[in-house]
C-alpha cells in the first residue's frame, strides 16, 4: 500500500499541473461572499487561538468507546473525527506543533486507526487530506481498511488564498481542474484497482466533500462504488431552499427542471453524444453516498430541496424530465456549448441524506464539522433514488 502511494506521489510530482494564475481581487471577494460568507477572520502572523486547539477530552466524541460499523451513528462519528484529524494536521503544521505535542493524532488513534500518508497541496504546501488504515482490519468485518479524509476551507494566513480559489472553481463547476482533485483521483483509482473498492472509504467536509463527491462520481462511472461520507457538501446553485413560500419554491424548481431538460434535448440535436452516455448514468445511479446536511446551512441545505424535488417529479410522472435535469445544470450546458468540460459535480441521482435537526443559529455551528459527532438523537434519515 505504501509503495502505491509513494509511486503515485512521484508520478504526480513529475506531471505537476500548471499553477493557477492569481485571481483578480473582485473574484476572490465573490467567492468569499457566495460560497463561504461567514467564515472566521484571518489570523495575524504568529497568532494562536487556544480555542482552536481544543482538547479531545473536552470536545471530542469520548462517548463512543466501542464502534460498531454497522451503526450509521457510529460511522458518522468516526468519519467526522477523521476529518477533524486532517484539520488539526494542517493547523499543527501552521502552528509548528510537529514535536511532542501535536493535536491531531488523538482524533484517529482513539478509533484504532493510524496515519499512513498525508495529501499535500502542490501550490501552497498545505495538508488537505490524509490516508488512514484501520489497525485490526479483517475482511470478514464491516470496517473499511483505508479511509481517505479531506478537510474543508481553513481561513488562516497560510491557506485562505488557495482555498478560496478552489471554492471559486467549485462555483464554476471546475473541481476536476484543480490539483487536489487530480491527486485524490489518481490515488483512489490506484487503490481501487489494486486493493478493491470495498476496502476504501472516502470522507470529507465542505470543500473536501465537494472534491470527494467528484472523485466518487468519477469512480462510479468506471464501475467502482466507493463508500462515501460527505459532511456539509456545498451545492453550487441559487439557495432556492431558503424561499419561504412553498408554492414559489416548488414552481421555480419545476421550471428549472423543464428548462434544463429542454436545453439538453435541444443541444443533443446539434451535438453528437457518445452512445455510452446512458450506461454511464445508470452506473452513477448505483452509487449512493451519505450526505450530512444541516437545514440551517446556506452552503449545503439546497441538497434537501434538490432531492425532495426529485422525489416529487417522480410522483408526478415526470421522472424522465428530472433525469435530464439531473444529468445537466445550466452552467454545464453553457460550458458544453462553448466546448468547455465543466460537469455539475453536485448533480447526483441517488443519496442517503441525513439531516441534523438540532437547533442552531451561528454559521460556524450549522456548517461546522463538530456537529456531526454529537450524541443527540435529533437526526432525520432518508434514501433517495431517481428511477426512470
């Protein structure tokens, strides 16, 4: 396994992707306001906030002393903790905590995992992901052997610029253009081919969940179905779910679906489509990731309305129209007309959607990773599958 990762890093280093040009300030502001409007402020050079370096004993999931992977609550808690471990790996790097007191390891060792590799951004050298291995792996058990975890945006001096550029790429449906996606995609492909997709689990938060979602889509189209747990995945669309009037909200969604389906049909009459496109969608439909969403989160809550609308369209006998709309977004249709490959990463036909219904108001709470290892019972679970 370690040889696979080492050779992969060497390959990526040789074929390094060209760095992105510096974005104009107004585009960075647009990205900040539209994708992560309420994130915490930047830290000054050398400044530390002890509130960030929280004690696992005070804020971590110490209640889960025995893990049963068949329990979704347990899987949710472990997956969120492993993502938190990645956040602390990067914060430890920035704070220089590489010596005797790193804050990250307890978040994976507590659940009997060990760290076998870290994923480093080619542009700013930040740690954006980690590969963990379960210490007592047994293929007869339900535990995954390897978990690949990805963090979200870190609004600190050493990472904010790069992270915000990647957020803007997500808004433009260009996740697959960035080097983090390329690194993760090639690693997952190699691991799935050599070890089997059943041994791998993908987890991510916020921006990291967007990257993991795109990689999961890519793998599903190849016939590899990776178990995936995605926390607060961003949805690159207008926040229709925030509209209070249900009639207006439903009407807008139906119009969007009909228009997107109509544009798709019109474009197909002018552009030759590959014959395997239908099979690709069928393969994608078989992949059912777990999406963890807070209804109060302006970044991810649109997934709730997205899947509820999908279900309503099937009830109305309009599943065929909805399928065309799911396959394409307005941005991807426009990009396709211009000859640009910009697939809508947030459009998926199937998912397990888990909502956190505990009352929250502050953005850092409704969008934070820490909410997902809490032991309360205010969860709502539903599976959605688009059937045509």
